[in-house]
C-alpha cells in the first residue's frame, strides 16, 4: 500500500513538472520577417522613424502648422514612492516604468517594465492608433505641449488642419496604477482610438525563460491574461495566433509574466488584440526573446481608465481589486496557498529572512500533519508484519485465473486476516493523501510568490527564487530522499523496492534547476520525515513478523458457495 503512496506522490509531481515543461513555448530559431530584420542592429526605443520614412500620404499631415506644441523633444518624469515613470513629449508616450522596490540585479539597477532594444516600428505604451491610416503616425510623432502638476501630466497638440489631441496621465501615489484619458478630434469628427501597448512586459521574465529546457520550466514567459468575469484565462505565446482577438466585459485584461503584470483594470466592454514578436535577446548576442504586443479598443474614447503596471504581489493586487489577486497562478490549491503565504510573511516579520521563514513554516506544517504521518507509519508497520501470512494466502491461489470464482475465497481469507489482526489496509494511504494538498499548495506558493524574488538566504544562496548555483541543496535533498526511502516500512518485494529507489535520483535531477527556496522546503521536509520515522520506530518498537500457521490450524469463515474442485482441495 505504501508503495502506491510514494508512486502517487512521485507521479503527481511529475505531472506538475511536465505541465510546466510542455507549456514553455519553444524559442524560434530567428525572428519573423518584419521591417526591422535580423540584419539591422537593435536600436533604442528613443529612436523613431524619420519623417522621410513615414508612409506615403502622412507627410502633409506631419508638416501642418502646429498651433499647440513644443519646439523640441524632451522627457517628463513622474515620481512616486513606488514608481519612476518617464514619458516623452514626442507622441505623449511612456518610455520607462521603473519599480523602485524591485532591483533588476545585484548592482541595484531598477526593474524597467518597458522593454529596451526594441525596433522603432513597434509602439511604445500608450501609443494611439485610429481608423485613419494617415493620422496615426501624426499622433505618435508630433511634439505635444506638456503640463505637469505633481503626479499628473497632460499632453496637448493642435494644428492648423483642425487636429486636436489631448492625453492625460495620473499616477496613483501609492500603488502601481496609472489613470489614462485620451481625446482625438479633427474638425467636427471625434475618433475612438486604439490604445497600443508595445512589447511587454520587459526583459525580466522573457530573458529568464530562455536558455536551457530545465531553467525555463520554473519561469513563466510573457503571456496573454484576462478575467472573463467567471474565470481567468491564460494564453501562452505559442497559442496566441490561434485566437488573437478577445472581446468582453473583463475584470482585467493584459499581459503578464512570472512576477509582473500590465493590465487594464475593470475596463468595461473592450476589445483586446494580441500578437507575438520575436526580438533579439539582451543576455547574449545570439539569444532571442518572445514578447507580447497588445492593443485595447474601448467602447468609447478612454476616460480615466485604470492600468496596473507592476508586481504580482498579493497584498498590492488585493488593494487594487479583490479579483485581481487571481492573476497569481497558485492553481487549484490557491485557497490553501493564500493563508500559507500570510503565515510565511508573518514569520518573515519576526526573523527578517525568507530562507529561515521557509524552514520555520515547513517545521510548523510538519508538526500539524505529524498525527497523520504517525498513523500512516503505524498502519504500514502492521501491514509489514502481516506480509508472510498474506503472501502465503496469495501463493495458494496463484495458479487460479482472475475470473475464477474461487478467487473470491482468497479475498475472504485476506479480509478475515485483516479483521483478526485489527488492520485497516486503507489506513496507511488515506492519512498521507490528506497531506498532499498542503504539500502542493506550499509548492505553488514558493514557486509563484514574488516575495522570494531576489530574497537572499545566506552563504552561496543569494536569491531564493533562483536555482542553487552550486547544486548543493538539490543533492542534499536527493540524499535525504534516498535515506527516507530506505527506512520507510515497505510491503513490496525486493525488485519493486529497487525500482522505487530510482525516485530520489529522478527528483534530484528535476530539482537541480528549481528555485532554491523550493528545494530548501523539500530538503527540510525530508529531514523531518526521517526524524519522525526514527521516533515512531522507537515509540512502537521493532516490527513483529507474524509466523505462518500450519495448514491444519487455518480456519476460513463465511466462505461462499461456488467452489471449484481445486478450491475444495485447498480447504
């Protein structure tokens, strides 16, 4: 019975691992043919197409006499305690969105969620597109007059042809929220513009998802995400082309990666278009990255539409909208992962180190499930003691076919033996199965929570969300799993026991590239299980193997009719 438990646990984790592996989109060999081909060197997002490169028919519009404008391009910076936002008056668009509480690396450089080294033909966030093809380049290339007040900025442009454009941005002083309004008029005609959000979400998730097959399994690359009102839909980059357009009344809609998200919050009726672009990577000259471009079309011109552009931190998302927390993909055990996250952060408030917080919470979880594990081990020990008698019964009926009615007599003998010895064969499995939701919930918590991103533990482990650089903890985890497997009571035959010993090796390989915080949790759990096994062995004493009684002493009770001749000989 316990062999089935270990096999079930192993297969469950294998399914989780395989799901992550299969849904990581492959990196194409080269970017698709676009106006900026691979032969062109990557350029900064600050560079734009010159006027001479504008599409035919747009040149007269660009040369119209400006009535409300500015003479030169310049940057506008808005600062809050959480964000440093940089806009350009050329098109009134966002060029940088830096998160002050999230460094990109050990040097202290801040995370910038607006990608860098992107070809100029791709839009910057909050670029506008209208149904008039000749007007769209004007909206995104002319110089707007800028009016800044605190955390609010207003861009305005007007020319002699009657074009009047206003774009307004208001930053939330505490959250990663941006309220956006836009008005586009030409003469008596009012346009309802598309709001374009360029490639996202930046270089953090996209770069990490590249590289080897294994490292990508634990990092989610950029994908489409939206809340339909009933459920959260996530579409991997590889599947976006199958259905690039989605319409509805969304609670939120946008793009996310492993730790960050850009989304419109409660936008009402909206049409969202997605497409994938493959660009040169930033980590190495020959690397590639897949980013997702998305565009919004609202039912009417946007007025104070809220956009969230920041981390997938549970408390922050909850402060924005109660349903927004579902952007964090904790899976089917989210109902348990959320309180575990609260417990982890509470412990961190005392110890000030997420590595030690993981260890303490792991011990507390194992203390809580101690009675279930103890009951399971005791039941396994009883089953182990009955193995000689069970095997003797099974051997006497080994030559019978499965369809032979006489095999019912074997089952009756086995159940009578269980009743006589007071053993419940299910009592070894059920307690362990009850602990699986806790294990899976903690697994999802450690894998998805941004709190572990960049959190150091000590010594060589500088980031609990990254793999152990020297593979020390995965090897220790494999060793403890092997040790645990050796001392666990078993009712299987020696051949099956040898097969089960492969599990520690396979899991060790799988966890080599897992986040170190997750490996530490698994390692501490194994140590606790080993200690509890020795304690239980000391408490209940050594196993007492039941001797097989001589045939004359056997008594079979309540044996039904339908015996075959061979069954009569065995009675």
